[in-house]
C-alpha cells in the first residue's frame, strides 16, 4: 500500500485546513484508515480513524473540531480540521491498517504533511 498525503500548511489560530490521503496498491483486507500526528519532542498520537463500516474514533483533543471521512471509490481519506489551535501544530501522517492472513495487522504510513498553526 502506498499513501500520498497533501493539504498541510500554515494557518492562523481559528482557521481551517483539509488533509487528503490517497491510497494505492493492494487495498484488500483494509481494516481502517486514519490520521496520526507527531509534534516536536512528542510521541506520535492517533488523531482520528474511520473503519470500513464508517465508524469513527477521535482523540479527545480534536473532538468537535476535526472530521474524518473517506471516499471508498477513490481510496482516499480526508481530515477536515476546523477551529485550529497552536497545539495542533505537528506533522500529520496518514495511516492504513490491513488485516493479514496470520491474524496480525500491518500498518502503512504516508510521508507526513506539516500543519503549523500560528497564534
């Protein structure tokens, strides 16, 4: 699975950005798609994920501000980010998780896109 993310940039606090991530390659047995982020000096953390059934899960810090969605026909996942705060500044990584025949899962990562929110 190859992932190509886009949509990051610099925005003022209170502004909005939309991230996109297009997946290609072997898309069989995809479990879920989502976004993680990593700020300087911090561990990578889950931002939002969406399953094949459309169920979503968000980090508490972004609930009510971010919305994850996916277009299955385009194998693309989106992250609409509203009311951005300086603490949202991070590199955002697209993630796809696949179920393997062994019962394990495999995670695939995009190249990361920088989101910077100025105060």
